C-alpha cells in the first residue's frame, strides 16, 4: 500500500531502540519506551500561506528525525507501524 501525505504532513517510520543498556542488561519489551526517533518515508507538498503560495518543507525523504513523544497518528502499512504527523511536530533533523 502507498500513502502520500497531504499539505504539511510527514510519514515517518520509527527506528528501533537499543535492546540493552550500557551496562549490558537486556530491556524487556514491556519496559521499553517507544522511540522518538524515525526515518522520513514520505513528505507532503507543504503548507499553503495566506496568499495561496506553498511553503517548502524543511524535511526530505530519507532523513532521520527526532519528534515529540506523543506526535502523530499511528498507521500500519504492510505490517510495519508508521506515524503520520505535522511538520511542526518534528523537533530536529539528525545528521
């Protein structure tokens, strides 16, 4: 299934977090927090300004980003969980 975000929306795939701590202890699935780091899968065309002009998106497909903990709406595509969120919910781009 393909999904194309509209306006200033972004489709993000969560990146898996580490399964063990720095001390070597394994973290069970029930104790893990959902990661707030992901990879941009698709980007909408951008928000419309009051004059009707498109404002370009700051993020691009393939970039790794940090986002708010409770940002977006969860969507399952081909058995993989993704998030659809607004560009303003993205906090930073990871280089």
